[in-house]
């Protein structure tokens, strides 16, 4: 599964939502994701990819695409 698809799957599972999530979707503004949801999403991503995301990197995340770019650029060896 492509990184984008996996991230969207994790977000929609945690938010239990059928919203149309795209790379441009803003986590807070469009999906109403709060700090608790963010922790759950990041933990699920870390578990999925067996990584640990640096807390300072989380401050830069606004959109779904920000998560994908962060994962592919810094945390995953084989970017998709």
C-alpha cells in the first residue's frame, strides 16, 4: 500500500469517518483533529512503519500531504 493510502486509511479509521480525505486536507481545520487524535494517528503510523517520529517534526504537520512528505523524506528508506 502506498504511503498516502496508508496514512489516509489510518486517519479515517481513527476518526471513524467517511469524509473525503485528500493530500490537501487540513487535519485540524477540515477534519477537526485535536491533540488526542493527533497522538493516536502518529502512534498508529509509528506502529505501522516501526519508526519513532520526532516531536519537533509534528509541529510542521498541517495537511495529510505534510505527513506523507515527512514519512517519505525522513523516516522511510524506500520513499513511495
